[in-house]
């Protein structure tokens, strides 16, 4: 393997580790929050912001920027940690998580630099994202739009209306990334209302689909580099992930979808995530 490429992948892994540390830092400051779905998304966010998306952190409203919508808005600690590392917001904002009148809330707020859509009520990001993608086409612009959804979130019917519309419109400038950690708020997705066969469903709706391990940085980068997967269809990346990834006691358990972060829990989490880089 090319050594430049390996250095790039190693750098992105370090970005993801940094994001995970700051997720726990933000949640510790607030006393708790959504560590599970924030941590499962960290590798993908690192690859998006530090490799794929065309952005200007010092000019967040630059008209030709790529758009990213975190539809699973409860993972906002991960988005904030990413935006801080990318330079959209100051690192000190991470200590303002869930503080009264802070722009860095439990869910994304468009008042914060780099946030494209206020989300939190699940099921709306795809429809708004497709509007952004359609807007790009209507304006003759080549910016791309990417939306991250959760697997539990896909139980909201509005997603399927959006999926149908995006395919009908042939929006190849739209990508959805499914953070497929298999767990939602109170149990597994299979127990609540299963998604399978997920890839076949989206393909039947007219999407071009790829499946990857969402924690394998090379696989994430390759999947992003290969976009779009079809000339006249939107693309879906099904990223198989682990809820709570990176901190063993929080991994793969709905109990750590959203939980308190005491001093003791925080110390244990940081010990597993390693020293700051
Ligand atoms: C419309 C709506 N219903 C319910 C909730 C409460 N809620 C917040 S997170 C969550 C579970 C989401 O599960 P999933 O999409 O799998 O998220 P992840 O595992 O990636 O954190 C629920 C039900 C909400 N935010 N919006």
C-alpha cells in the first residue's frame, strides 16, 4: 500500500479517536447525553469532514460548499466535536454542551457555524437534504449533499417518502449514509421493527447501494471516493457500525444509547480511548 495513502488513513483514524474523546468530554460536562449513536458515527464523520466534503470552515456560508445534514440529530455531540476539530467553532464550545442558551445543544442548531439543519425530531433530514440537492441542480451548481440517518430513525415513514422522491428526481448529487448500529433507544432494531433486507429495499426504491464496515477507515474512504454510484440515482452507503464504539462498556447496548456520564464513567471512557493526540 502507498505510504501516503496509509498516512492519510492513519490521520483520519486519529481524527475519529479525537472526536470520540470530545464526545465524552461534552457529555461529561453536561452530565450525560447520547454517547451510543455519537460514537458509532465518529469514523464516518472524520472521513467526511477531513477527506470528502468540500468546505471552508472560516467561511461556513460559502455558497458552493458541500452540505452535510445530521438527520439523527441526537448525535450532535459527535457533530460538534467534528466541527471543532475542523475549525468551524472554537474548542471551548465543547464545554458549552447543553448549557442554557448555548448554540451547542443536545441536537444541532443552525445558529452554530457549520450546521446545515436544526434536527432532532427524527425523520426529516432526508427530505430537506433532497431539497438541497435539487436546489443545487436547479442553480447549476455542483455541490453535493450528504445526509446521515439512523437505523431506528428509518422507522419514520417520512424517510421512505423522501427516498422515493429522491430516486424519482434522479438526484445523483445526494448521498445518504445509514449508521447501521442495529440498536435504537430501547432495544435492537430487529426487536422493534426490523429493516432487513435493507439494501434490497433501498435498491427497490431506485437507489444505488453499497455496504461497508463503518469503522474500517479505508473502506469508508473508498466508498466516499467512489460516489456517485450511478449517473441518475441517489447513492446509499449502508455503514455497519457498533453503537458506543471505542468504549467497551458502552458498546452494543441500548443502555448506553443515552446515559449519565459521571466523573468515574468519564475517566474509564478516556482511559480506553487513549491519550489526546
Ligand atoms: C420523531 C422522533 N421520535 C422519537 C425521538 C426520540 N429518539 C431520540 S433518539 C431515538 C432512537 C434513534 O435510534 P437510531 O436511529 O437507531 O439512532 P442511533 O442508534 O444511531 O443513535 C429516539 C426514538 C425523536 N428524537 N424524534
